[in-house]
C-alpha cells in the first residue's frame, strides 16, 4: 500500500519565521507551499522550492485569501471571478518559481478559509476554484477533504477532467459530517504525535476515524496532511511516517497515487 504525507510549508515572511520547513522535509513526500497572500513571499517561496527539491519532495500550491494579518483564516466575501483570479495568480507565481528551478507543480490546494469557503450553497465559488486549476495546468492533482465541501469540489473537478485525491488531516478533529472542527473549539487541533499516528493508522488499516462527537465514521484518505505551524509538527510527521513504514505502508509523493 502507498500513501502520501504532506505539510503546509513556506509560511514565513521576510525576517519573520514560522514553522519547521527544514526539519519537516525529511518526513514528508509532498509540500503545500504558501504563495504570498496568506503567508510567504517570493524569497521564501523560492527557498522552499529549493528545499523541497533537495529532499525529493514534490511541490504544490497553498493559495489563500489576501489576508496576511489574519493568516488567511478569516472568511472573505469574494466574487467567483475574484476567487478564480486570486487562485490563478498565486498558482502562477509558484509555477514560475518552480520552473525556474527545473520543477513542475504536482498539486493545487487552498489554505484556511479559502479552502472551506465553498459549500452546497455557493457552487459558483467551487466552480471558480476548479477553473483556476484547469486554466493553470490540467495535469495538477486536487487534494480534497471528505464531507459536503470536498464532495462538491470533487464533482466540479470531474467535470473539468482533473485528478482528485482524498485528504485526511492527521492533526485536526472532524465532526460527524466529515468537516473540520473550528479552531475556536477545544480539541480542534490535535498536537500529540502518538494520537495523530493512531488516527492515521486506523484510517489506513480500518478505514475508520472517531469524530469529535465520539461517533465512528468511514474515511479513506490517500494523502495525510500535517499542519506545519504547530509546535509538534516535526514529531507528528516523524511518528506518522515511522508507524506507516513499520506497518508496511510505502510513503510516496501524491502523483504516484494516481
């Protein structure tokens, strides 16, 4: 069996450093690189691409709302046209930097509120996001969470002829619908490395996860995501990788899952 481990990286800005990019690269196989709107900037982006290249880690976008102060976690009322163009703009910037280093983007993903702003009531936003990916490069993979929002994007991706992989958050609690619990609620972020690894192994071996309400839910992720800005991120990624490999699971970049 094969699975991808990804992390959000490149979230520093100028002299301000966030996350543990150098340490994480040893344990992940795909990197979600911030593209300058919620975090990151050109110098950090290029450094992160070089770092990923050095470790054989494949690169994807992590585009967000233009909200540095709120780290892209505040909801913004964008029109579909704005959502499309903001996504395309950020993806194009990272694509140019990657190509300057002899790399191609592997996947396209959204950060924070930009990644949870579409639902069954605003299909136009979902359609706009998928249009941005298709206009940038139809070979890009789109990692999507379970639940109504991920399902909506998956349907739009299928219409556009894009490849999709399902994403499982190792360090975030889910509710009974499969959606992420708000960070404002207790228990939303899981920081214990062993607990994160237990959740991943159970997802892989049993296809199950326990929701915040204590209910059992069917889930089957192909890419496991770790948030790079949590204090235990490196130990979480290290523990997950060790436990997966001990169980005979091969950790590979996302593109090897398609």
